[in-house]
C-alpha cells in the first residue's frame, strides 16, 4: 500500500494560504482600484482570477516535482527559500498596491518578484525542465503585471 506523503497536502495548503492572503489584500483596495486610471489593456477581474488560479495550480505542481524528486540535491534548500520568498513578494505586492496604494513601491516589488522567478526557473531547470516550464506562465504573467504596474503608477 502506497503512503500519501504529507507534502502532497502541505504544499498545496501553503499555496492556497498564499493565494488567500494575496486575495484578501487585493480585496482591501478593490473600491480604490475602481477609481484610478488604468491602461485600456488592463485585464478584467475575471481574467485575472482565472490566470492566478492556473498559476497557483502550476506552481504547486512545480514545487511538488522538486520536493519529491530532488529534495536530496545540494541546491534544494535554496530553491525552497526562493519559493517562500516568492510567496512573500507575491502577497507583499498586493499589500503595497491595493492596501497602501504605494504604486512606486509596488512596481519595485514586482521587479523583485520577476527576478525571483527568473532565478527559480534557472535553478529548477537544472534538475527538472518540466518543473521549470510549469513556472513559465507565472513568469510571463508577472512580467506583464510589472509593466501594468508601471503604467498604472505613471498614470496616477
């Protein structure tokens, strides 16, 4: 009989907590967000929710692949630290942008998040190209969001 490893529960739980925290802080500034100037190419709320749902699922799968197959590797600890930092940066962007309306700081946070993802993809690719590829939609979305954040900051 195959035992289910705790990480099959704990990793998705960590991702759900991260997503919930980000969503909570986004909701705190939702009424403010509706009053600011936005570029015409700003995605709808429903598209953002769909994109983030897909991103969080793919990220969970990427972490599970790394955790289950490569936890004995020398760089495993660094990869996990970068994933945790990624979660902090992700939630932090929502705090800065929505809760505190600090658009310039949110842009800097988005740049840091992009750099974090770039490092994660490079490190993970050494062990599992599939796990790295699973982060590419997230990377593309964060790059897009960084450009969007810059534009919103400039417009307001």
